[in-house]
C-alpha cells in the first residue's frame, strides 16, 4: 500500500516531468515527503514544484556542474590518447529530461573498447585518478572486472570493461556501438554516447541489475520513462528497439516497466502493442522500489535485519546450487586458498563448515527460515513474470 508521503512524491514527479497539475492533501507531512525523495535520489527533481524550500535542488545543480567539468577533462585526456569511449547513464540519461540539471548525478560511468581497457586504466592512474575498486584482497587487479573505480576532485569515475550483469548480456552490441557513438551537449560540454537503441538497452539493463538485487529506485525508473517519452515515440523507433530488447532478453521487462511508468509516473506512451501486461506486476514493482530506495538506501538503515540476511543466503543457494554456493564462499574467505591455489578444490569444504559455524545458528535463532523461503519463492515468481533470469550461469 502506498503511503501518503509516497503518493505525494509520485504526484510531484508527474508534475515536474510532464506538467501535470500538482495537488496534495492539506495535512501533507513535507518532511516525510523530502525524506522519501532523498532515499530515492530525486529531491532535486521535485524542488521546483513542492511548496516548501529545500537546499537539495541547488546542491543537485552544483554537483551537476562540477561533474560535467570533470567529465569533460577525462574525455579530453582519453581523446588525446586515441581511446574512444561512451558515457553510460548519468549525462547519457539526463539528456532526455526536460531540465537535465535536475537529474541527480552520481558518478561518471564510461565504457571503452575491451582491447583498450588496460591502456585506459594506466592512463587514468598516471594522471591523478585515485584507484578505488577492482583489485583483489592481495592488491592485484582481477582479470576481467566489470569496472574499475577511480576518484578525483570530488567525483567518482567507473571505467567499464563491460556492462552486462547476471541475467542479460548486451556487451557485444555495446562493443560494436562504440564505433557508431554519437555526441550530445549539456551545459556547454560535448560528450559521446551510445546510439539511441543501445543507450536504451543500457538504461533497461540498469533496471534489471538493480531490481534483481533489491536496489532499484525511482531514479532508474524515471530515466527509462524519459527515454521512452523522448525516443520511442514513433512506430519505427519502437519496433527497432523491441527487436533489440527481445534479442537481449529484456523485452518483457521493458513492457512491464513502461506500463508501471504509464500507471504511476504520467508517461503517455506504451510499449509492446498487444503484449499482455499483468497489472499486478506494476504494483509489485512499485512496492519493491518504494520499500528499498535507490541502491537499497532504506535497508541500509537496518543492517542487522536477520530476515534480510536469511533471504540473501537462501537466494544465493537457489541461484547457484549448494556446491557452487559453498565453493564460492570458500574461495572468497579462505586465506590459505588465496595464497596457495592448490587448495582451491577443497574450498567447498571450508565454505560448508564456515556456514555451519557462522550461519546456521543465526538462521535457527530467528525462527524465520520458513517465512523467508516463502518470500524468496514469491520473489522468484515475480522476477520470472518480468522476464528476469534468476539463475546464475556458470562457465
């Protein structure tokens, strides 16, 4: 059930994005509305339409200006060394907004050709970009990271080797699309982006990734709504995108997310032309993202939630299988195995006994095991209805 503050937030978003009249109850708790907006990283977006002052809009625009400046410096560095790239999400999503500066910016995600990934990493590290993530515990870079994280002048950067995650794979499409990159402009800065079709697949893949991890927030959904509104507004564009999304296994998700945007966010466009839509799925999806917040912010306030820990364990075991779960657990936590690879075949045993010692007591103590098993099964059905693969594919 949608709470009053959440409904007011949804109505404010509709007003900001699509010009809907903004009405609200006299007893609206604006502090609650702003807290909800912050957990979803959309406070700047509603600042101009709500009747209370908030500093978030000015802060959002200040960060937007600083990010554009630092992003441009990075792009010039890569260009000077003949490394092509494309911006993912961020500015590549903001271009679809009526006021791009109101789209909350996080870090700068960018993708380079696979063959030039290591070269780009060395170039950044040689030019003052501080290394944040992507190395193993012993300080070595992993052989095939999804991305490396860097930090410079108050901005975080993610250099992507690939973008796809568990359940979908669009990397071959994106690799080929880098050569066909296009350019957009915001705030006087020009930057490269993927062609429209591939850019939409990235936004949809971002939803897929975070929905599966219970980290989906309003910002990712709004990105998609504005993409559909701006780009998929002709039969030809819609047909071309539908074929690509079908090939990537993302079409059912695209149809249902679009339906949710139509139902709750003021989007007028639809997607699918006859593809059956289950209205309950839109409700379930909205309930999930309102419960967790952008990147799971709401759940981070209660890290000791035993039910959450149990659901994670159950979900991992169901996704991977018992052997793979304990094997991966052993490989990640057994220091002897990391120092001496000869012990890798026995990582399953270490992982199993570690689980018995550290995990079983907690599960039995809570008395919630059956409850959480039911939750995971319901969640898996929900994801299947959306076309999201919940089983991990192993090579």
